[in-house]
């Protein structure tokens, strides 16, 4: 398989974590309607609730505190601005 074809094939894979499934099912049960993996928004959020202009990023590694993210949660909590270093708009600007 050529490198270009492999890149295209791999970019089409959309796996979901158990955490993402639990959150989306809970949101849907509460009546929130959303879109998943919206590529038109900055960062391609896992969940986008367009009616309320809200995006949700779910990083299982972050919540499970794997070794590569061990200090991430504490650093983000102390910064007061989140991992983006500022606020994000729904339009990605």
C-alpha cells in the first residue's frame, strides 16, 4: 500500500472511547442534540452542541492520568485558562 493511500485510509478511522460513549448517551437521554467530530470547528471537537455554541473535548488519557499526562490536569487547573491558553469561539476564530 502506498504512503498516500495508507494516510487516506487511516484518516477515515473514527474510534470512540467508552467514556465518549457514556457521555454522548447521557447527553442524548437528557434531550441535548449534538454532532460528533465536527471538522469545521477548530480542534475537531468530540461533541458539538450547536444550539448552545458549546464544544466538548474528551481525552480519556487525560482523565485516566496515564504517565504522559500525569501533570496535565494539575497544570490546567492551576492555569485558569484550560489547555488552549485562552478561550475558543465556536467559529474557530
